[in-house]
């Protein structure tokens, strides 16, 4: 799977749905994101589209077919500064927790994890008055 292709298409979808991406970690078999969405319905549509895209690319690469994700995505609003910081760290640290690397800096996914300018997690203030999901 060409992660640059997936990442580019992920960003195009985010722009289409007015999703503000705070962090994204593309793993071999799943994706972790921290985003600010206009509403729950838009978030659900966005996640559905990028999940189908990811599953298609994954199946093509590995010569598989059918569903890749067997359960619905998890979503949890983060409104307090500490919860936001914890979530952003969790997304970055996922390759370590999955025992892919010993340190986050060694992660092949590090280049795909981006903090978007305009949000300082400790400030508790977010553009558009929305919180990361």
C-alpha cells in the first residue's frame, strides 16, 4: 500500500468534508485520527469514506477481498485540555504500543503524523468552537 497515496486521498476527503485534522497515524492495518468535525453526521460520513478507501487499498495490496473493518469506528469527544493532549499522544504512540518500534521516533508512520497549526492542546481553545473526536 502506498501510504503517500492513502495520506493524500485522506487529506482530500478531509478538505471536502471540512474536517480539521490534528493528528493521523496510518498503520499497516488501521488508522488513528484526531480531528475536529462540523458535526457527528459529517464525521461519520468522512470516516466511512476513508475506511472504504483504506480497505480497498489494503485488499488490493494483499490480494484480499471483502470487509476489512468488522466493527464501527470509535468516537469520543475530547473537550478538556488534558484529554486532548492524551489523545494526541496516544495517536503518535500507537506504533510503539503495537510493538512495531521501541520509540516513536523510529516509527515509519511518524512522517504521517501531523499537528495542525492553530490548535494548542493545552489552551483548551479550538477554532470553530469544536473539540477533537
